[in-house]
C-alpha cells in the first residue's frame, strides 16, 4: 500500500455524440490514459467514451463501480478504497460535468472526508454554457433541477421562480425530461408575465445547437421543435 493516496479526477464528457476532442481539452485524454479505475453511471457508455478518447487504451485493464439510482448507498463508502491505496480514480459523467446536475457529489464529499485530493477537469457544462449565452444575470443565478410533473404544480412553481427572479434579481435555471420540452416551453409562455425573458438553450456544443432568448410574449409566436433534445431553460423578470 502506498503512503501517498491517489487522486479523484472529475472527468467531464461530451454533451452529445460529437468527436470528444472537439469539445474536451487534451488534458482529459492524458488523464484517461493514466487511470484504469472509474466510477460511472453506466459502464457501457463509459467504456465507449474512453475508447473514443484513447483508442489504444486496454479495455481489459479497466475497472468500474456503478453510481446510479440502483447503487446501494452503503456500498459508496468503499468506492475510494483504491485511492487510499495509492491508485487514482476517475469519476465520469454521462454528459457534461460530474456532480453538477449529475450523480457524484457524494463521491466528492467522501474524498474530502478522507483527505483525497479532488481534481476537477475542464469540460462542457450545459448549465454554464446556457447561462453564458442567455444574456441574463450571470452575477446571480440559481439552478432548480426539474420542475413538478403535475401541470398545476408546475405552473405554480413557474410563477414562484418568476417571483424569486424579481425579489433576488436572479436568473432561474431548470431542466425538463427531453420528451416534455415542448410542453414546458408552452407552459412558460402562458404562465409568465409577457415581458419575462425566457432563454432556450438546446443541443449545446452540437451541430444542431439552438440558443434563443425572447420574452414570454414573443415565445408564444415562435415555432421550434425541442422534442427529445437536451434543453436548458432560464427565466428572468426584470424589476
């Protein structure tokens, strides 16, 4: 056993199926070529990603621990044991950055508890890219995850976020299951004040990327197909 613990690398992935090194820095390739032990949501897609980034890396040497809704919380406490023994581990996201609207925060917290060095690597975050391109308040913003599925509860939440936007001068960011995107945009256009701004940021970093900010009133007249396309929504109502 090494006296020096390994490191936990937070490894971003692509937001779609474009070539990895079009959107990821070469530093990620260098780390993947060094690391054989990974924590990932889905082993199959993680292996495919690693092969795309480093085609010559031996797949037989790779080891994976699952981190998803089926993972027993009691198992997570052992996930960084290899780090304690001196081996570095990579925490892989399914899309974008680990632990940001993505599983992984518990692993990062475990690393801090065990004095394991955490190294975040640069890569695309759909939330940050959407915020950058929205034209809304980048000094104060909040990510709210998914809104309620029930129609009445969702409309109530939309109005609550609009009110919070005014009170705190804060952009409000949220996401939706891709097959409900079109309905979400319709609800936003109907529920919000006509002058409240809505940003729709879809297919970020992909050839089909679509980003537009307009008022709720303007959105009621715009036709766009968001069905099954990963989308970030941001709203802001000015004073």
